[in-house]
C-alpha cells in the first residue's frame, strides 16, 4: 500500500476548481479540509481529505443515465404561462 499523498495548493485548486482565497476562506470556516503545515512556508492537503470533500459535494440524485435531473421550466407558449403573465 502506498503512503498518504500530499497535495500542494495548485493541485487542490485544479481538483476543486476553487480559487486560493476560496480554499482558505472555506478552511477557516471549517467547510474545507485544513492545510497541513509542512514547513514555515509550505502547506499541503491530504489527498484523501480532498477526495472526500469532493465526493461530499457531488449531487446524490441521478437519473437512469447517471445525470443530474434538470429543472423543468414552463414553455412560454403554454396557456398556463400566458395566464401567469396576465395576457389571458
């Protein structure tokens, strides 16, 4: 088995699509894994903690194709939509 891998900030940003400031702000609020201090000027994140955070953010409801269901929007040509706008 391999030892736990540490991720540096650039890789955490790439995996999460979050900016540096968002990562540190979320970590300060307790909503993101905190960085581990490696040296006085270097920090890293446990790969497993980042993977778990990403997994917790994924939607749990999926349709049969494995996609998130899309919200139904009213067709503007339907009588209900016309009535709602006061044109009937």
